[in-house]
C-alpha cells in the first residue's frame, strides 16, 4: 500500500525533486526522458532501470531515489510521453470535429511512441496528463444529451479504435497490400477465396490504413444517430 501511495504522489505531486548531489542534476523528468529514448529506439522490452541509469551515466541506485520500481518508471514515461491534453474548446463545429481532432492527436502521439498502446493497458498508476486526455474527450460530448456513462463509453470506444489500428500487436494484421504480395496469391486461388479476391482487386493496389478512417467515421456516425435521438422533437 505504501508503494502505491508513493507512486500516486510521484505522478500527482510536485514534478521536480532536487537531486541530493547537485553534480548529478537528476530529476524525474530526466529519468522519464531517458527511458522514453530507450523505448522509442529499442522497444519497451529493452527498458530497465540499468539501461536508463547507463544512458544517464549514473548508478542504478541513484534512480531509486526518484522512482522506486519499474512500475513507477513506466508510469512517469507514459505521463511524459502523452504530453499535455488538447484544448478542444478552440475547435469549431461541435462535438464531432472535436473528437476527430482528439483522435488524430492521440494517434500522432502513439505513432511517435509506438510502445504507448501496450503500456497503457491494465490496472496501473495514471497521472494528470493521461487523465486530462480522457477529460477533454468526455467534455467534448458535454452538450450532446448523452449521460455520463454514455460519454465515457464513447471515449472508451474511440480509444479502442485507435489502439486497434495503431498497436504494434495489431499492425499488419490486414496483409492485403501489394508489398506483401497477397494480392497475387488471392488471384491464383480466387476460386477458394472469391470474396477476398474481389475485395482486394477493387482497391486497385491502394495501400489500406487498417480501417482507421472508415472505423472512426462509423463510430462517429453511430454516436450521431444516438445524439440526434436525444434531441427534443422539433415542432413545425
């Protein structure tokens, strides 16, 4: 319990902690930055306290004065990598363009740091920046007539769509591209897979985006139907 409380203080308390030895100038932000560099370059599996310490040219024990475990290290990495949540109030046009902007910005963030989708699953410590991203999307639906649970479910659905199309675990699960040459295989075996053959041939060699834009628009279309159904009936 004490460790969990310490991790919460680390994310939600004052960000800067002075180093005991000025020579090191070691801070939580520097540690997070070094760990992010490792993850961006080599993947999350390569991130360890030893690797981060070596990158900062300090001892592993020096890191423990600022982050007490690998779980805390990952937590501060996420909090630093996601960046400040967007201010969607400046986006004109209502809830739909605001959610499109939100989804696009999150997608860009996950593309800059491909380890983020996998790192942001499961029960774990979360910080104010990450929570702020959810806050901004839920707030974008504030005047739609949806209740609180529906607004949160909508954001959960959008987040899942981004995760499904951007996660390294799902990338490439639709190999219908010229690069993977499956089109030729399906042509040779079109009697066995007629629907796939017809569908892939109709793309005319265009590289697909694993359903990103299609899925996003269908989710928003569904929300729009629900929202319109909540509006008071117009009288003629």
